[in-house]
C-alpha cells in the first residue's frame, strides 16, 4: 500500500469499465505487461484500488496486475444491489473481461475482497481463471460476533454494540488527529507507522457513508462457510495477530476448512490492514504463488 503521499500507485497501463451481470459498471485498472503472469486484487470494505498501491508498485514491472473498485467504492458508482452474490458477479465479470480464455491468475482479496473470492469460489469464470488465492485479513462468518473492536466479554451485548458501531450512518468527516487514532485502534497494529495510518484513514474516509452503511449489513449477516469448502485452488492465508475486525480465529478456521491450504501466516502485532502494514510480505507471498501456480500467460504456454 502507499506509504507516503508521494507513493501513490503508478498510472495504469489501461483502465476500463467492466459491466457486471446486472448492468452495473465497475472501474478496473490494468498495470504492467499484458503477456506477464496475472494477479487480480480485490479490496475490502470502505477501501479502493489505492489500498493495493504497494503491491501494484512491487509487481507491475513483471506481472499483469488487475485491480478494481467494488460497488460504491473508489471510482465505481454505488448500486442498490448489495450482497455476496453481487460481489461474486462482479469478480466474475472482471476476470472474464481482463483475462484471455485459458489465462490463469493469482487472485488476492483483503477483508471483504477475500469474502468476494469465497462467494465466487464455485462460479465457472472463477474456476476457469483462478490458479491460486491469497486471503488477507478475512473471515467467512460470525464477523460481528467475533470482532474485538470493543474491549468487552464475548456475548450478545458486545455483538449488538459492535454491529451498531460498524453499521453507523454517521459521517466520518475530515481526517483529524482524533480520527487517525480511532482508525488506528480499530484497524491497525499499535506499532503502525504514522504514514500508514494516514494512508488508510484517507482511503476509508473517502468511502461514502451510505455505501459504508449498506455493505456493513452484508458483512453483519455474512455466511460463506460453504464458499470456503468450494475454494479448491491452492490458497494461502495471512492475518495479523492484533486484528480486531477479523481476529486470527477466522484465519485459523479458514486454514482448517480450505481444501488446499498452502500456508497460514500470522503476523505478530499487526492489525487488519495487512497489505499496508506488511506490504513487502504480502507482495512477496503473491510472487511466490505466481511462481508456484501461475507462471505463464496461458495453460500450456
């Protein structure tokens, strides 16, 4: 992820508008050479393609890196349709539009982006194009019940309060010192550098509150345990041990349920924003997955 104001993602090789199954337009960026091994990046709730800046910079010289904005995020317009089926539709549309027939990619998802992959795991386009998967800081169910954003004992009260906080309609307002402290506490490790906190705050605060609220309900009701069992490609999992939004219990559960888990990495002291907090590690894991499972443009090439 971007680490300073001057570390924005490079200009994409091309941008395109991909039309999803229901006609919704999606903003998509393609970085790097078209003939290079492909990586597809799916960001999380309240984020945008800018969240993957470090991975784009690290990989685009010798990979085709495809990043897209989820509905209502970044440069993709909001849509009345919200739900896991919509997330899956959108990912399928992006894969079909940006990858050639037979072309395989490593598909990475952070938080809601990981849930997008789980939702799409049994879809034909996903199975045709996904060579391997990287799941960062995500879970498949019980997100609100197992969140530790509020320092209370687990139970109905904590779940109720957490749901109301995460689903708030309140505007986040400008990025102030207080706002940075709140965001750091909720989403990042205690040792996160100020420039990383600033980057995440600016991305999250740019998400419209109506979009934040609408998708919070999808996350509250999420149940994609079946999607994990259908994710049959080699899949690596990364989580920060200080993640309050999707604590390590989720990652461990994923690792146990995945048909082909190729590694669970727990990062001491890091929070929910692992691609930002550990950019080199996440980029390196993507390279490893490409080398092992998707080294060529097309099968048999």
